[in-house]
């Protein structure tokens, strides 16, 4: 039981605001109300505002509550889900409005997951997502109802597996699948294609797929076109070499790059402890951020690589 005076009325999910007639009907009931859902941190009602107003109307000083201790970004999801599953149902227009907000605030959630939360069809969610101005093009996966992350761009994920194979040739298909966010079957298929000299993309056995594999880090061609696998260098050694380079240390931009590289340095043996520290309710968010950061570094690496290739070409042209 919580004192009503300590509670704050939550924001209504309905475009018409709180339903006065529904409050009056609840106030006339003799049966006890189910507990209302309240965010413990703010004491704001997540679900049950009509029950709270009915209790106030009846002159009650306390009401039964269930406290929510999750992150602030999950409060709205819980509110929508609760209002869809019981009590005064949301109108179709209000549910669509909720979907528009969710695809913006939680773009990593799958269409089916959002559909379950908002009580609307998955196809309708997909249509709303396409119309949304939210930018989620960089997301490589979406979180399903079972909490697993599934790829949005299958080709990009196959290329990612090929890169991991080059970096970790000893890794099992299951380990590659876990890191890349694909199924073990996909990781195994990519490994077979790479070892056979084919492109990692299932439908691309032509030039495009071959180029994709050749551009993956750690994979190159030797004499006669034979595919070579490069030995992975310890990142700590590379970072130490860069730190000692005065051409970087004596420039502000160079020092900024060194700070970024140092902050993002992580040994694979540290992953177990770090992943264990992530709470279950934060897992999807951390996965999404990690993938977006990885995509940003990948774009940076590609741009730098293209610049280096361009400078090399200029040097060759001037020398010739």
C-alpha cells in the first residue's frame, strides 16, 4: 500500500485524455482494484491512472501498488503494454501513435515485438516504421520477442562473419555466430565458402561476392591469385606503436585519435566479465549500441583505407 498523496498522475496514452466516465464507473464498484503500476524512482503512475482517480474520488488515502524498477526508457513500453492487455483499451489511433513513438525510441525492437506491445498487427508496424522519420539504417539487427538479435541486412552480416574468420581463424562456428549476431548455420556456411575461395554471400558466387571477400580485413591474394590468410597482430602492440609515434602525439587531432583508440581497446579475455556485468533488461540496448559503434568504426576504417589507397596511387603516378 502506498499513500496516494505521494503518487503522481502519469501522462495519458489517449489522445482524448483520461476518461471521466470510466473513472466514475470504477468509483462505483465494490470490488477492490488490482494494484496500479508505479515507477519507484519518480512515484509516477505507469498504469492505473483511472483506478487512482477513482480511489481519490472515493476519499481513499492509500492504494495498492506494484513498483517498477526498470530503466526510464522502458517505462513507456510498459505503459503501452499494460493499457493494451487489460482495463480500458486504447483506440486504434492511440495504438498507432504508440507504435510511431516506439519505433523512434526503440528502433532495434522487431516489428513483431512492437506489435505485441501495442496490440497491433506486425504488418501495420512495418508500414509505420517505413513512414517514420527515425533513422535506423545503421542498425544491423533487431531484437525479437525472445530477446535474440536477428540481422536486418543478411549480406552485411555475412561479410561481418568473413571478417571475423580472417581475424579469428581458430574460432568455432558457434563463436562466430555469437559475435556476428547470426545463426551457427550461417556462420558455418560462410566459413565453407571462404575456405573454398567463394564469396561469403550465399546468392553471390560472382564478382561482387568475390570482391566482398577480398576487401575483408585479413584476407588477401598471393601469387597466382591464391587466397592468403594474414596473421592477426595483437592490438595492444599496434596501439603502443601508435602512441610512440611523434607525428600523432604532437597534434591535437592525433592525440584525440589515440584517446579514442585507447578508450575502445578491449581484450577478448575481458569480454566474459564485462558481458556478465550487463543486466538482462539492458542487454538489447548494449547490443544495439555496440553494433552501432562497430558500424561507425567500420565506416572510419573504410574511409581511411580509401584515402591511403588514393595516396599510394598518387605516389605511384608521380614516380612513374
